[in-house]
């Protein structure tokens, strides 16, 4: 019985299909304001500029080198947890944008990890800003979006080395 409980707990935190759950299983709600800039950057590049799902994002403690975790339940509920220590003490601005885009790639777009090191969906966070492969944006469209200047106001998942 002990092994069944452990296996069930591990299964519920993985990126794959999860058991049917009738009520809202999420432990958080809303998007922490610390992530607003990165979420807005993601939505700026995403065609349609909106999420496919209601996805709360908050800080929480994660195991090992995991700094971001998307949990997807089979009934459509999703949530993202970000490691607070990594966010405030280790991540560069590029890594923060990449981390949020990576986790939203899992939770919003149902993307899996990529084997390409330049991909936002690569399992390690190198700060990729390669949104074109995430959304299927052509190089010309991406160039027109990235030439826009922004002022200062304007991811067993991503691991750090």
C-alpha cells in the first residue's frame, strides 16, 4: 500500500496524463504579480494573445534542481509552480522569460520537452528566447515583433546547472 501511495504521488506531479479528478485539484489561484512581465512577453508573441486554459502561477518549493513545474490534470485543470529561490537569487531576466514560456508551453500549449538546446522547451534553462518554434511564428513575423523596443516597465522540468 505504501508503494502504491508513493507511485500515485509521483504520477500526479509528472508532465504526462493524470487520473480523472472531479473537483478543482489546484493548490493555488491567480498569477503572482512577480510573473506579470514574463507572462505578458509570452502573450505578446502568442497568436491570439490569450491562454488556452486558466493557469494559476505561484511560487513554491520544488525538489532537486527543478525550478519550474507545470501540473496538468486529465480534467483540464493546470497550474505552474516556480522555485522562489531560483527566481530571485539565480535567474537572469532572459532565464525568467524562458522559464515562464517553457512552463506555459507545457500547461498552455501541451508541448513536451525538445532535444534542441536552443529551444524554449529544452529541459535545461539557458534563457532561450526562441518563441518562433514554440508558436510556429515565421522568422519574418518574429523579426517584426522583436524589433519593437520595450522600456523597463514593459520550466522534472527546467533544471539549472
